[in-house]
C-alpha cells in the first residue's frame, strides 16, 4: 500500500502532533523517575491519553530508578510480557502483575 504524499501543512501538523506525544511521554517518564507519579497512575492514565498508551512497557520500566535495559527485559520476561509490547496492549492480568511487581520492589 502506497501512502499519498502529504502537503506541507499536513506534514507540519503531523510533526507537531508527534513532538507533542514525545513530550508527553518524556514528562511522564520524568515524573516517574522523580517519584511524583506511580507506574500504576501512568498505566491508568493510558486509557485517556493516546501518547501514554503508545509508550513501550520497557521504556516505562527503564524510567524507574535502578532499572536499566537488561533488568527491564528480565522483568518483562518474568511477567510474560513481550519485549515489543506497548502500555495499550497490556492485558488486565499483565497490567495487574506489572503494578504488583513494581509495588513490591
């Protein structure tokens, strides 16, 4: 399928929308890093906020203090969450397991 070329204004709108989504995700990760928001709060907010819904679960975990790429991958494997999974794609049980795991540690 070939996408139609975008006009200059459509392209500018798309770039602005993408930049706003990246800024929203960055702000959420920073608030998680600082302890101003919990992971459960961000996961819950993903129902209303499309930008947060498109955040990868690995990015969410890596925003937590003391968790890097390797540890995030190990946590996701332990919980049965695919490496490419986004917050929107988490099932009810995966969401609950992730929040419980973060709360325990």
